[in-house]
């Protein structure tokens, strides 16, 4: 299977594909891995402008895609032992890891890919959810048939084996692990909660937290900053006790700065 057949499979599943430089994990054009596209025509148009990427590596922008990846390290830490121990302690069949699309990384690690059903929240993005195991939902990940100096990303199971994200991935991301502190943050508001906010306004006593949660979610799914501010104002007006304008502005700017810092950290490099 050649590079473009892989790209076609990824894009047909809803993934946003970006191109990296040959033997590299990064896109050096302004925007980094967010130069990603979910159809071949748009990707081809971008490649016409930057032909040096045509024979480069292939990656997926998880921040835009309906995918999450469980990254199991075998290079620096024994993530396989960690995940098997976690499965055992949580009553999860260890064979579950083989029931979806799996890739092996050049360093011997494993990437397990899962689809996010329409309307369902992604698991949180967590590095070292347990030792040597990351839950990746808001960064870039390199994919087959990319090649690095140390080896190649290669398919272990067929791509058409990819499955919807199982509950245990959410449990892993939410800190229900064997070596994470009990106070690990868990998302307070679900997607359904945010829709209720949008319809009914913010709840007195939770206004600031709900406004921050809604703003953060909208930034994460790439709604424009002006639209986010307009939405927050509309929701605030529907509240029984609206936040004062200066408080709403403070929440909005805080969420915006947090998102900008996060994107600046992740913008140039993908995960191994």
C-alpha cells in the first residue's frame, strides 16, 4: 500500500492529515501540524504550494480529527507491562488492545487508534496516564507509512478494523489508574451539560466554571474567537443571574490565553 492509499483511508475515516518533511515528525510551515486536511483535493492544493512535502511523512492532526490514540511506549518505559497490569486490575480483557487499528512505531511502541462517535466527547489528552502510556486526543501523531532514521511506522492490524472508543480509554484518561494521584482532574461538564448551558444559560453558583468549560470546549473544536465571545454573551444573557461583563471578559480571555499557550507548545512537533 503506498502513501496515498494510506492517506485516503485516514481521510475517509474523518481524519485530518498533514504532511511532515521526509524523515521528520514536523511540518515547518507556519501553523505546523494544523496544516491538515480531511480530503485529498485540499491536501493536494497545499502540496502544490509546498512540493518539498510531497514525498514526506504522513501524520494525523488529532486536535481536528474524530480519533483518539492510546500510545504505548516500549522505548524508554515499559508501557506494555503498565497497560496489561492496568487491564488486570480493572477487569478489562487484555485482548481488547488487538481489536482495533494498531500501528507499531519505529522505536517499538504501539499506537492504538479509536474512532469518536458523532456527538461524543473525546477522552482527555493525558501524557503518562499510567507509566509509559499516553492518551492522545489534542496533538499530532505520525502514521504509517512514515519513515524515520530508526525505522518505519507500520500497520499491525488492518485499518478497517478500527473501532469506536471503548469506555476503558475514558477511565484511563480520567485518572482511574494504578499509579496516578487520586486528585487527578476529571472533566466536570459533559457535552450534554454544555448543550444545556447553551440553551438555559449558566447556573448560579457555577457560572464562572461553566463559562470557562464552554469557552475551552469551543476553542478546542476551532470555533473562531469572535464567535466564541458572541456565544458566551448569548448564553450569559439567558442565565437567571448573568455574569457582569467584566467577569465574562476575564473568563473569555483566560480561556483564550490557555488555548494559545497549549497550541504554541504543540504546534511544531507530533508525538512519536
